[in-house]
């Protein structure tokens, strides 16, 4: 469906001014919830942009080249910590793109008020806001996805060309977005469907073929992480938790008490219920189901408790809310979401305890150190915070990659290489303090693989363990 004639210049100017204010407000909100430490995925991307040797991640093929490009444009340094603000700049740009594209789409369908509401809703959603404020593929991918679908019913050849490029970018940034080709194809007219969808498939196919030709077929194996999802019988419950978490942040049970977890989850689900009551189907029935169902199935099958699983359906939610008739309730819910982000998400993001522990241990770290640790905790940030070129060996990654049976051999090989190169071997969070229950990060992922704080020493080479500081030991022959 194509939009009507363009609005008068004065109305267009007023709409643009309000959209600009919404973007400024969104950027301020993102600044308020910027985490004290980059998330674990972001840390991996920043390190890979320096150390990976030019091989992008298969599931996020376009992200590392984009990060390197922005790094060069802004003149960032050669250490991962130097590139932090370049990564966050990409995410913020994705937030602005998603909000503006959705706002223009809603305005084309239902007028100025709808556009403002849709644009504000994207920034007010905790899951999207968290992605926009940190180093993630999701912020840029969400912006590209929203732009592609927003142009699906826009007139003109230029809109078609941009939609094809944006769809390709969304898939290259996050491979899950190959699913967007279904609703995009149904939004397009029959005459435009094959050229736009075909061009996107061609661009993505050429990019992957080029990587396989350069790095070999084995490069594709890196798309997985080796972990197996447990408690699949709770898939529906965890999916509801994750869907609510995309609107209102809720901690995991290991991060807070059950009353806090249940209270935050209830607030998120209540917000989702209120917005659903405001919602009106914005696309054809076929396009709506083609958008919602495949992404929901992925959420049910693959860690639905993560808010990220539900980010790519947020534009559909807010577009329908903006086109609905209960805008007073929608605006009230949006305002309450913003208040919730400041009251709940900001304190969590500003929690500096992990950074403090990493900074306390940072003076013990030297360039070239092999750091063996559980992973997923402050231990992975030692080299980042210390601004040292270390060799991390997080057990969570290598246990999933090699399996429990081969983990000891992988550790022994890494230790032998370090000793041959006259580098130190540091054991972090593997001593007596590893059994402290309030620090479960890494251990909870290792437990399903049969690796615990009680038996982890069985996987380490023998040697003299010299205590350098709290949670830090040096392994000497």
C-alpha cells in the first residue's frame, strides 16, 4: 500500500522538528544507560577487530568490516579499548536509523502522531535501548531491517534499491534476518518483489561466497558456539520472559532475588499486554504472520530468555501500536517504559563492581600473558582494562569448542606454547574463590558440560601455583 500525497511544508517541518527532539531524547536516554563495561559479545568484536586477522564472524559477516571502517574514519587506536567508542557510535547510529525509519513509515500510513509514537517507542524499549547503548550487532541490524521493511510499500525505484541494500545489510549484520525476506516480499508489489528480494539474496550470496573462497569452507563452522540450551520444556515461559524483557529490563534469577525478577518480568508483560491492546494490524495478514511467526519460532528454539531474540519484531509491534486508536494508553505506556529504563536499567548498567575487580587485578597483567579463566565474568576484561595484549583462554569458549574430553589437551597445548615463548600463565578465578556462589558467571555455563569449580583443576597442567593477588595465580613449571 502506498502512502498519500506529501504533507504541506509547514507540517513537514513540524514533524521533522519533533522527530529530531525524539532522537535527541533517545540519545540522552542511551547515554544514561550506557554500561560501565562493554558486554561480552562487544568485547569479543573489539578484540577481533584487532586480532582476528581479517576473518569476519560467519553469523555477523558485515559487522567487523563495518567496525574497522568506522575505526579508520574516526581515527581510533590499535587496542580494543581504543575502539570502544567507535563500536558504540555504530549502535547509536542504528538506533537513530530504526527510530526515524519507523517514524516515517508510520507517518506515511497514519499521520504525524503515529510517526512520533512509533519513533519514540523504539527508544523506549529496553531491549532495543540496551543494544543501541552498547557494542552489538543488533543495533545496526535493527536499523537496517526497519529501513528495508519501511521502504517495502514506498513508491519509486530508489526506494526499491535502498530496500534491497538495507535488507542485505540486515542479513550480513545478523544472519537471522534472512527471515525478513518473507515479510519484505509480501510488502512489495508483484512487479518489485523479484528484483528487490533477488538483489538482496545475490548480494548476501556473493559476500558469503567470497569469504568461503578466501578462508575455506571450515570458516563457516564459526557460526555456532557449541553450547546446548537446557530446560527446553520451559521454552514458552522463557520466551514470555524474554519478550517482556525487550520492553522492560528484568534480571536473570542468578543476578537478583526472585521477587525482583518476577516483579520486573510482570512489569514487562503488563506493558506488552497494554501495547497489544492498542495494536492494530499494520500490514496484510500474510505479511504480518510472515514477519512474526518465523522470528517467534527462532525465539522459542534458541535462548528465548534473551531480549535480543525479540528485537526484530519490535518494529511490527510499534507500527501497529502507532496505527491503533488507543493512543492515550500507548503514550502513557511509552512514558512508563522510559521511567522504567531509568529506574531499573540505569542502575544495572552503571554497576561497576565487575570493572572494579578487573581494574584491581590489572596491575598484575603483562603483555603476552596467557590468561586461563572460567570466562563470561570480569576475568575476560583483564587485558581490555589493563590495556595489555594478552592471550585469553576462557574455558566457557574452549569447552564448548573442543568438548569436555579434549579440554585438558587444548589447555596443555596453550600452556606449552606460552612456555616455549617465555610468556607467563595466569589462572584467574580458578582458586578457592571460584567456589563463591555470588560469582557464578562462566561456571553456570560450564556446569552442563560437567565442569565445576570442584573439578576444574583436573583439567589444568601440573605446576607450582603462585598467588599474585585475589583470584589471580601464576602457574609455573
